[in-house]
């Protein structure tokens, strides 16, 4: 990875980074970009909760159709919609240079905002059994929300030193979450573990192909995601 300086549109010096990895063909880069968009960090929690709601046999077994829809709407709003809208608004107000958050500086405010959204959903789900007329969210979903909140805090602090891969962090949380289920749940998770490992491998490879992340930033992201899930398991 080599660093350099470049004049931007406002005649200001801006640091640029160029990867040392060989340039891949256009088709490979296109596929890598599509994979990165499909498994964007904002969408991964939605996929996991959707699995728990509609695929797992008993996590939400006592929930009616409307209750499951409410949980899915909360998940989409707090993990995907609000974070994405926050980034778009910051770009429109010129607080950040790109919506891809290519620099450490661009990530500061979005990560701080995400911490608010993630804290809110974690608190609501954790306290769901105390809310009159509400439903009790399974501890596995609460654990996932807490892990994502912890990951956002760790990422915000690590961002001071390096631009860690957000995609890799999401993959780390996903891997640790499914592995924890495999060890604690009587359900056979063989196929789910295999699919999770495949997705994580594809996403991390895609980040090497189309981003300027170093190996340290990608593997570090996986470590942060796994650690966040393990920490959350201690408290929930």
C-alpha cells in the first residue's frame, strides 16, 4: 500500500492510497462491487434478523405475522434506513466528501450517529420484556444488536489510527453469531455455517479487489466483529 498527496476540486491537498494488489479484470471487479453492495454492513443485520424471524423454527415461534413484521421494520429502520439516510444527509450538507466514506475523517460523524441508532434498538429490545403490551425479543436478537453496538464503538476508536474495513467487521459479527448458535442451539447449523463462511470469504476478497484496504484492515475488521459478538455474549 502506497500513500500520496493529490489536489482535490477545492485545490486542497488530500491523501490518497494505492493498493499493491494486482489489478483484476473488469468483470471480476464488477462482481466484487455487486457482492460488496449486496452484503453492505447496513444490510447484514437485516439478513440475520430475517433468518431468525422466517427461517429459524423457534426463536420467534410465538410471534404472529404482524409482530414479526414490526420486528423486521424496526430492524430495517435502525440498522439500514437511518444509517444510510444519515450518510446521505451528511454528504448533501458537505460534511463528508463521499458516501463511500473513503477517509477516516469522513467516518467520524456517521459512526457516531450509528452508535445512537444501534444503542436505541439494543435498549428497546433488551427492555422489551418490561414494556407493557409489547413482545419479548429473544436474547439471541438482543445479543446481535448489542454486538453491533459494541462493534460501532470499537470501530469509532480504531478509526483514529486506521481505516478498518466495515464490511469485514460485519462479516466477523455474522461469523461469530452463527458459530455461537451452532455451539448453543440444538439445531443443526452445518449448512448455515458453510454458507456464512462462503459469504465472508467472498466479501473480504471483494474488498481486497475493489477497495484500498490493507490486509491488516480487513483481517482486523474480522477480529473486531468476532470480538464484539463474544463480548456481547458475556452480557446477554
